[in-house]
C-alpha cells in the first residue's frame, strides 16, 4: 500500500463533508473514484476523479449535473463506478431534480473525456414515486456497460431496474423481474 492522499482538488470543492463511495481500476495506475462533497449551500454534489498512469487528476463535479438538477438544492451522489480500460469508465448514482424528486443518472468517460450525465432512460416512467438511484455499474468494454438500481413505483413500493449501454448508447431501463418464489 502507498501513502494515502487527499483526493486532489476535492478540498477546493468541498465545504463540509466529502465521501468517496466507489473505486474501479482498469489496470495498475488507471482508476476512477466517485462519491459526493458538500457544496457551499450545504447540498451534496456528485464528483469523479481519474487516475491516469499513476497520477490522480483533480476531482470534478460530474459533467452535466447542473443541467439535470436545474439548480435545485439537493443531494447528488455517485454510488458506483466501473472502468473497462484506462480512460473508459462509467459512473452512476442519484440526483435531485427540479421537482425535488430523486432520479437515477449515468455518466460515461470515453478516451479520457467525460460525456454529459443523463437521467437513466426509461426511469422517468418507472419512478412514479420520485425516488430512484443507480447503485451498481459494471463495464465489460468501453461503451458497453450495465447498471442496476432502484425506483419507487406508483404503488410506493421500491422496485429494481436494470439498464444496458451498447456501443456508447444507453438503452431503456426495464423493471428487473423477481421470481415468484422469492416474493
């Protein structure tokens, strides 16, 4: 084990509590970390930080979160990250939208460049109860990932969903089927 360091750049973003929740490494010295930090308004903001060739870059707010949240004070967090290869990673978590509902998001990094975070396609319809999140992400290769999470349906019961990315495009989330023997 090397000496622990503060995530570079996180102190400049954070005004209270910061949490690193997930780390994934595609190879030695090529990793991604994600979590949340407390902004100056006491809201939670989702961040990612990339390590490339053994050197950590500065933590950044997940690109596109300001658009998804519509400037609403809330709690945004990365819950899971996965890297298929150096510079090709995906992060997933939750954000608070303009109606103060919690929505699920994913954001992908391609060749070291972050694309804008998006609401998980299809979850707006599933998430009638306003409480959704991505809790796990796994990538087999660049642009080919699967994410899973939960949402609150119209009956106010929490349900599971899965969603896949193929060749860089996210498909529509579907309700995860639970065998009747488990209910």
